[in-house]
């Protein structure tokens, strides 16, 4: 029957049917992996009568000569290569001349992201005072060096300050290692002068407010020096950082040892005290704490109760010979040789040769071009101090290894262009 049907159809219909059968057979077969050439349009017979059936799958190609499977082999035509995306630097607009980097960006760029010298050597110095309100906890009357002349205010006078003059200072050398841009570890050696005006000191525990206790006062001479060796840890937060100037502020603390030399010498005022002026005794002038401030009203003299062998000095041993055996004194100072002649001027032995030093620090520093540093320091160790120093930075420049936040690279590029224009 098939043969009869084939004979009865026209030649063109038979050709069309053959083409359709061939197409269905090719759609079920495996696709060719490496076709050598695409079929040319001339080799495909043109249908003239019968419309080709529409493919049921959306993946079928429009042309009858194209593979109907989605796994058709790739075309042999060259595929254009993908281009790399253009980096931001190539398309970033150039800022205007008046565009600037913010202070925060400037701090980050020149601070955490930039290298700096870690080593520094320098010198420092300043003044140191022990305030009257501290000494008044133990002394009813005393002298002091407060670096502000000889005038005594009412506040200090009410707290027993009898005389003030002079100024104590400290000088030293230091080495600093910048562990990070924030933290310094500094080692220093310094000398500190500790001297106050000579005068009559009276312990608070020996004075009950009566005139009879005035004789317990001692003529006191303080001539001390201190050599201190310290290790300090100072943290300063960068406030302003530019390529040329860095300003830091902060504080810290440290520990050390101080070696004391010199001494404290005392001579008792003596029983039944009175004054001596212009070669004559002035009885009844040494009765109050205020009188202790004037050595011509309360004048040290030889006292048998304080001399162990009770042998008085000869008048000729005194700079101003007198039968009362008074030392030769001005209002603020007595002759040291006269006090030695009494035989009981003694050096205090309760002062240790070595003392601990605890240092509390407030500090501000300016660094110029990462080469020279200028510091202002204040705080408390053996007394309240205020001073400054000069440092020179050296060594290999290194970045801050404690930096946690990355630098804004876009801001860095803006900064570099701005610096280049300058």
C-alpha cells in the first residue's frame, strides 16, 4: 500500500515528504559535535505545496535546516572577547582647584595610613612646686619656693607660710620609642633642685595655739637635689595631622627611682625665745606664729637644754659677739657659722637616700615634618611641675602597626592631586 501511495503522489510531494521525514529523524539523533560547515541555502529544496508542520517546542529553530534541539553545536564564527571594566580611576572626574579634603580624611590619610619615625631623643626642663596647702597638713608654719616672688597672699598666710622665695627646676634627657602613632614609651634621666628659703618651721603636732609652743620651732635649712630615672607611658591622640605638622594631646604615667643628695639641717630656736636686732635683745617679741616669719623677732640662740655637753660657745666664735649668744640674723636668714658654733645644728637622718617616683603626666606635642617635636608637659611627681621639651626623630619610617581602620583610598587620591598642584 505504501508503494501504491508513493506512486500516486506527484514528484514534488514525494520530495517534500522525504524532507520532512529526514528532519524528524535528525531531531531525534545526537547532535554533531564539530560540524565542518553549515548547509548552504541552495542545497535546501524549496517547499511549493505543503506547509511544513510547526514545531511544538519553543526551542526549535525558525529555519528547517537548523537543528531543532537546544543542544545544537556552537557556531564556528569567532566570538568577540569580553572587555575588562574600566577602573574608577580612569573615569573619576578631576576635582576643581578649590576642592579640599575634609579634616577627618586629612587626619586619616596623614595619620593611620602614613609612615613615621619611631625613635626620638631629646631634652626637657621646667619648674616644680609643692603647694602650701599640701605642706600645711603637717606644718603650722614653714617656708616655700613657689616661683612667684616674695609676696605672700592671705590664703597662704592663713596656712602657715612664713616666707617664700626662689624657684625649683628640673632638667633632663630622654629617649622615646613610638610604639604606635598614639603611644610612646619614654625613658628619661633628670636632675631636680629642691631648695626653699631658710626659716623657722614648726610642726603642727607640736603646736596647740599657745605662745609656749613657739619655742618648739626649728631653724630649717633645706638643700636637696634629686636624680630621677623613669620609664613613662604616654598616650597622645592625634588631633590635627597634615603632611607638615602633627598635633597630639593626651597623658599617661610612669614609675622610677630618685636618688637624694644634700640634706636638711635644723637648729632649735631655744627656750624662752626672743628677738635680737642691732646688737640688742628685744624681749617679748616672739609670741605668735606671725613672729616666726621675722628672724629679728624670733632669733635662734644657744640653749643649754639642747646642747649635750652644756658648754656654751665663746662670744668670739660668733659673727656678732653678744652676751646673749644670739646668732647674727637678718629678717630672712641667719649666719650658718653661728649656728654651727652652738654645737647642735644637725642633719636630719630620717630622709632615705633612694625614694620611689610616681609620675602622672598631661602632655601636648607638635611634630614638624616628622623630624622635630616640641612638647608641653605638666603633672605631679615629687611636686607639681610644668615644662617643655625638644625632640629629634630619626630611624626608619614605618606605618602604624596598631592601625585598625583602612584609609579611604579615594580621599587619598584627592589629597595626592591637591598636594601635587601645590
